[in-house]
């Protein structure tokens, strides 16, 4: 406690003392010896005596009787000792509590995730994390990848899970999960009997898609451009649920992450895309230019330990995919 230098004010215009002064005073009170207290505080006897006198000046009362064979407390000293011990205990408790935040054992973490991560991967991963870290609370929200990237850059959130198709320039992007893109078609569609299909074959049909700002739709548009054929997009919607409804109604076909396509129902057929770029990934992102909390760092490390991507974070086909789009 002697190393604590926080000051305590006793009024607007009064002198101040710090926790080191309080600790020295408590040592004097407990040992009844200014000499022993000075030794414990690694101070010379004159320096310790001066600090006690300054403390008495600050509180406006004599705290010690100074005798040839030691010291004893005045009535004011007895009263002040209770307050000094209370303040020192409070400071120790506060320091211990803050240490839990500093090392990540306690905290509140905000994490935003795109739909695929939010629905299919994070819930099971977070169960384990929360069980292992009972003093860390997590606030999880579902957001589009583009919105997550903006929030990371402006410091609104500490962690985001996004599609690797999202523009993560300036952010630290770490490997998380592998996902696959598939083609969903109505049950009565000409392609419905197929098990696999090339994306270029699908471009003769009408599509439905997510809003153009979404990472997935940007990815699909780029794939169409790479074939030299236009994407016949009938309508854009905000969610995968809306997209599934439109496919089921026969309005068009659509690209889905396989983790979501598995739940589309019997009215929709799911075809594997025979294209290298259909194997995609999710990234854990944080803003490397900002300091994030110890709790957030613990969550990032935990999610990385649950990653289904290689440590380098690149899929076997990643280079082919980037070149093909």
C-alpha cells in the first residue's frame, strides 16, 4: 500500500494526503513506534515524522502522543485510525476488483455477428465460454457484415464476426469457421432434380437476393461479373427468412450459406455449387488500432480455439476463389 499515491481531499481549500500517509499512520498506530513504522515504510525517521506532522496538519488535529519510549493515539487519532483502516481496505478491494477487469476475468463484451455466425456457430461456442467465465457478460447482436465493419472502425463494438467477403482493411481479421455457399431453388424448378450445379448455369434464371450492401450479395454479384453474364435479380430483401420465402414462392433462386440452407424446408431444393469460390469462411475481427478489454481478448482467444479454419486462416481454395472473382 505504500506505493499507492492517490490523494484524498479534505475540502476545497484544504491540504491533501495520500494512501501512503494513511498506511504509515496505521503502521505507527499498530506498532506504537514511529521508528518501527519508518523502517517498515523504508523511510528515514525524520521523513516519517514529517509525513505524520503533515497528516495532522491536513486533518486539523493531533493524532499521536509522542513519548520517549514510543507513541500512543490521541482521541482524534483513535477516531482517524478507523477511517484510515476503512479507506485502506476500500482501496485494496477496489484494486483487486480492477485487477479482475484488467486481466479479463470480469467484464462486459459487445460482439456483433452476421446471420450465419449468429444462428449457427456462436450460440454453442458462447455456452462454453460463459460457463468458463462466470464474471464476463456478453452482449450479442445480429447485424450485416458491412454494419459490423463500420462499428468496429468507430469503436462502437470490440469484436465482430463477418464474412470473409467483407472489406476488413485496417482491421485484424482472424480465422473462425468454414462455411459453404449453395444454390436454393423451388421444388418445381428445372434445376430441382440436380445435386450439383455450376453457378454459370444458374444465370439464365431469375434470382432473388439480399440487399446489395450485404457482403454475401456483393460476393454473388462479383461471381456473376466474373462469368461475363448479368445477374437477373428480381428483388432484394433484408433477411434470409424473407429470401427463403421468395424462393419457396417460386419468385427466383438464391445463394445461401449451407448452415442456413439446411433449415429451408421441403418446398426448397438445395444444390451444391461446383465452383471453388463456394467454399467461404467467417472471420473474427477486432480493431488493432484500439485497445480492447481483457475480457474481449479472452473471448477472441476462446473463439479462435473453436475455429474450424487452419491457423493461417486461409482455406485451400482461397487463392483460387480470389482469382476467379
